């Protein structure tokens, strides 16, 4: 079994070790929840202050031109594109993941106007399913939402399916879909695919264009380290862009927004998928997180991510009883997280957080641990399990205060 000294030696040899210094992390915390909210890059505070004090404070509205605020969604989109295997002009940053899912679903319905089913899997992240449900309700019965078990997806790919929406890395288990194979099977039947990359972007190499993906969405506040409520992103393959009239036809998606025409004329390319005014403070924070990732090697990130997950599984299974692995054991089949089930998972997680090991809980019984290789180390993982073992052996998790549910779990 791996010892703490072994883990420290792995940290010493880690080619990504230097990136930890670029994040503001409390010394008393082992942070294993970057899959829910990334840590704060040290550069972010100064950058956001500069936007507030200098750009907004001094240039005022002129900053849309003098500081080039207006191009932030496309500039940042092009940077994110480099992390997810897309080309320049295929990604736009802005709005939320939910809004971008709605945009992508509506685009698919335009590409396949004779079809009426929008398909996903049961247990997908709620916002994906909820946006599908809302769109189906809006259609007055023309569009039907269908959810099937993961192993029934292939059988559900029929000639009535207008869009397949899947999360690449499952938010609860971390299980990966084979993006290339699933996309090919769906497209062979004329079905465009939307990939939710919220738990993949920034955590592993993603190859959208190599997979000939149609659409993808993702959030900016997890592995991209953009901060709470950071802008999301939308990928639209170039071959589809000018075929779609955006249903959310916002002012900044117009070909000439400052002509102030009464009629909407969509801009060329990815710009037509802009909607509302860009959140410039959020964009500035997100760009700091993305820039750090662009300095790293995504293959090295993936190698370390898998190794951290393997170490965590080894330690939990060798040292603890009563925990059931709910993530794939094979590292190549899971994202940058590991989930274990325990009937008292919520209370255990709260006790663990009080001891300085931060993960999260997903109902009904999942303790979820995310590994962000740029700031999580091997000794962190070893120590986290050591503290978990002490929480279980001491029985401290049985304290009543750890069983009181908070609003956010």
C-alpha cells in the first residue's frame, strides 16, 4: 500500500507541482471539490480590481472600445476552444450553461425540423433535463422529452430524434461517455449531439473537432477556475453556424447591433449565438483561470488526475469499510473525480469538511471527491483518506450537528 512518504516523493517528481503556487488556497484545507467550484487563482483579485478601478472607474462606458470589452466573449471563447479541441471562431463565452443548453437544443431542432424527440439519459445533471422539459412544454406538445437508461441510448436513437444531449463526464459517478463513438452512432442516423462538458473542460483533453461534434456547452466555475457564477461557453461546429437562426436572438447577436434595427439579422458565425450584454467582471475572472490552464500540458493534467483517483480508491478500500465505489475503477473510464456511497454520506462529509477536507455530497448517499491536478497533490489525497479514517473510527460524524442539512450540499 502507498505510504505518505511514497506520496510525498510523487509530489516532488510532479511536473505540475509549480502550478499550486498560482492559486490562493488556505494552508489548513485539502480542497477536493474543484469539480464543483475551482480554487481562486492569485491573479484574479488584481485583475478584477483593475477592471473595476481602472477600466470601469476611469474609462467608464468608453471601455467597451478603449479596453475592448466588446470582444471579450469571442476572445475568451477562442481560448477555451484550445482546451476542448475546437477551432477559433467556434466557441463563444457568456450566459449560463442552462441558457446555452437551450440555445443548442433549439439549434438542433432547426437542423432536424421534421423530428420531435429530444433525448437524454436518466440521471443526467438536472439542469440538462430541466431545460429539455421546459422546451418541450413551450412547444405545446410538438416536442417530446425522452430519458432512457445509459445502456438503452443506442436503442433509443430512432429517426424521430432531433437531438441527443449527454454529459461527457457524469456529475455524480464521474463515468465517461465515449464521445467519438456515441457521436458517430448518432450522426449516422442524422441526429446532432450536444455534449455537456461541465465536468470535463479543464480536467482532461477534449477533442470536439476530432470527434466531429455538433454542439457543446460547459460552465466556467469548475475546472476552469472562473469563480462562482462564472460565464459559461457554447461550442457550435462551423458547419452548423450559419444554418441556425438563434431563438434567443439577443441584441449582441445581431449583424450590426449599433444600427439599432427593428428586425433581427443574425451575425455571421459564432457571434450570432451571443445574447445578452457580456458580464465583464465575470469574464475577467474567468480569463485568469483559463490562462493558467493554457500554460499547462493537458496530457500531464490527465495523467496526474487518473493517478490521484487511483490513489484515493486504493487508500479508501485498504483502510475503510462500509464505502462502496460508485465511479469506474478503470481510470480511463472516469473523469477527474471519485465517488463513494455510504448510507450516512451526508453526515460523514460534513464531519470531514470540519476537519479541513472539502468534498461534497450528492443525494441520496454519494460522497464526491474532485481532483484538480494543478493544485491537488498526492500527499493531499493520502492525508484526506487518513482524516476520513479518523472521522469514521472516532464516530464524530454521528454528532447531531453533522446531520442538519444545509441549503447547499
